[in-house]
C-alpha cells in the first residue's frame, strides 16, 4: 500500500485495536498522533510503538466538546487519515427503572457517538483535500442487537453515510470497519478465560478469535490511496461470526 508519509490521528490509540492501528501506520513511516483520556497509557503506547518518528500523544476526553476544542492546538494542522476508534461499553449501570435505562443509553451514546462525531467535526477543515480518509470503528453488535451499545454502534453507520456524502466532493472517503470479537483489548475489562475464548471461537467460521492486527489490516486497506473508490461503506471483520454458528 501507499509509501508516501501520511499524517494519521488514531483516537483510543493507547490500547487494544487502536494501538494496533497506530502501530501499523507508524511502521509505514507515517506521522502518528494517538488520543485518549489516560496520559500514562498513551505515553507507554507511544514508547512501545516507537517507529522512525516519535508518536505524538493528546490527552483528551473526546466526548466533551469544550475539551476537544481546547486540545485542537495539540492535534496536527493537516490530517491525511483520521481513525475514529475510541469507544466501548463504559462503566456498568445497575439494573433498575427508567432512570437506569436512560443512564445506560446516554452512557453508550456519550462513549461511542460523541468521540467520533466531535473529533471528526473538529478536524474537518484539516482533512487533506483530495485524498483524506476517515475510518470509524463500529461493532458486530450493530448487526446483532446487544441493546443500547449495538444501537449506538449502528447509528455510526448512518452517520457515516452523511459524512461520505458531505466529504465525497472534496475527494475524501469515509468508511466503517465492523469488528466481531477481538481478544487482547481492554474492552471487556479482564482478559477472557479459556471457556469464553472457546465459545467465541466456535461462533466463527475460521475457528479462531480476532486479534487487534486483524482490524488494523482492514483499517489500513480503507485508509490506503488504493481504496479511493470506496466510500460510505462498511467492512466486516469477524471471522464469519455474522453467519451465526
Ligand atoms: N474488542 C472487541 O471485541 C470489539 C468488538 C467490536 C468493536 N470494538 C470497538 O473497537 C474500538 C476499540 O476498542 P478496543 O476493543 O480496542 O477496547 P479498548 O482497549 O478499551 O480501547 C478503547 C480505547 O478508546 C479510548 N477511549 C474511550 N473513550 C474515550 C473518550 N471519551 N475519549 C478519548 N478516548 C477514549 C480508551 O482510552 P482511555 O480510557 O484512556 O480514554 C481506549 O484506549 C471501540 O470503538 C470498540 O467499541 C471492539
């Protein structure tokens, strides 16, 4: 894929899938910035990723509009590739009445929609025209249900349609990668036990669980210059789990 150095921003690039994505770009010699809420996690990832150029870190809660605005100066002035990876399920909300239902839906919206939408809006004027790439992470949950989390991940697909429509005339593509289960991230808190891994493996057609590098490869393709004719699309990477064994 492309050998020209690019400026890449990866939200949630300090752990899991985001770290694998940042690592992939850094290995190509691209200039990578990773953003997240925990300074020490970002610093450790930046050291580990290394590469030819230092990885830049930006400590920011991407669900807070005023914080994103304040941190704009620390983000690159020109962006070739924006990867909206930050997200997750957040702190569990206890079962209860409608107050807890609302709390759970707001939590999932804040954790998954706002980071993608606010960072993209903030960086819109800085996206390379033509040639810019926006890649956003959804989830297999968007196609399977999974309550409020699946619903907000599905909403990212609808949002991406608008984004692709808006950015297409400027020569910028906007696409979504939809991962199935991926081990080795902080998404589920503690690492999965052998029984859980076996259950997840059995759901796939390829007989293994996903790794962060699997998802990084899908993002890398959609971010490549060669993928310039693909926009407003989503790419599943789930080992065939959608076919439901
Ligand atoms: N693992 C899976 O099986 C799986 C499957 C389908 C989809 N996904 C999606 O893949 C993406 C990456 O998740 P992961 O599995 O790699 O889990 P992860 O290790 O928990 O990564 C999530 C990253 O996002 C950052 N983040 C979360 N909220 C943020 C906010 N408001 N502002 C800034 N940074 C924020 C976190 O860092 P801080 O906590 O330091 O902010 C963390 O580095 C997520 O969108 C997730 O929904 C994961």
